[in-house]
């Protein structure tokens, strides 16, 4: 469903953050950089209508997508379909860029990101959109998408339950933002519908600005572009 909104964005004042926040058990500190650094990054990216999106690199062989019929209902936002090139992340100290993030039409995405330390190899992750994205378009050509999501990634062996936001314009860079609600270790072999299901009852904040206030610092990726994938390179 597409909602037409005037070309201005604002933070909802007086929001009840308890409606959104879920205490984290065993949170991954490395995926939560300082609020000072994130506030600066968010301010820059959000300038001109809150353009910010965070993205977590995801792949791995864990069974994360659950029932195929359920997945098909949660279509991936069109601008990121295919292979996206991640050219920046707020975890720049950890990964070598660029690296590819593949998004399929049925709400699945995956990535392989080389670590800066060659001896550590690669992070491989996989994610799934766990609800119908709320998509908004603006008069200036910008757009946003918000939705619940879950990811699993190796070698850490974590499953994350998140609120994710994609933001872009009619052309150019796309920002992926990932706000962590829960980080569960040792269940990468389980369906994310089982692991993250309990976190779906609380709505995600409406946008990046309110999510930053309600949940805290996100993981952020910036895509230079997204293009049609090579045959066999995307989860279909």
C-alpha cells in the first residue's frame, strides 16, 4: 500500500517509547556503536526528509524463511530488488567494502561481507522481512519503507529480531537501517518465525527518527546502487 505524504518529515513528539522498546537479552555490543557517532550519522543522512536506512549484512545456511506461502505475502520494496552494492557501513572498521547484498522478490535477502582482518574470513548472513512493509512516498521523489525483520549470520551464530528501514530517492543511494530488538544466540538452525515471533506483536516505530529515540543506535548500510542480479545469485 502506497501512502502519499507531503515532502516534509518530522519526529513524532511525545511518543510512548515503551510501546516499541523490547529489552535485549545477550545483546551484541559490537552491533551497537556509540550514540554520539550514530546521532551525527543519522543527522546527516536524515537531512532533507529523514533519509536514513540501516542494513545488516546477512547470509548463512540457517533455515530462516519459514513457510514459503507466508513469505510471499511480504514483498521486497522494489528499489532494492536484485544485487545492491554496500559502499559504507557504520561498522566500517569491521568489513571490507564494497560487498554485495542480494534481495529477492519474496522478502529474503543475503550477503557475504569480507572482514577487514583476512584471517577471520567472511561474515555470511541471511534475512527475511516478517511483515508487510509500510511504504511512503514524498513529493520530492524520496521514499521510505519500514517493517519487522529477522536475520541470522555466521560465524557469530546469532539470530537478530529487528525493525528495519529503507530510504532513498528516485535515483541514487539507498540507506538501510537496522534497529536491534533482540539478539538470540545458539538458534540459527531454528526458523526465525519461531525465534522472532514473540517480538512481532509490538509495532516498529514509524520512521528512523522515532526508532532512534525508542530503541537506540542502529546498524547502517549505504547502497550505491541496486541492479538486476546474475542468474542464480539471489534467493527466489
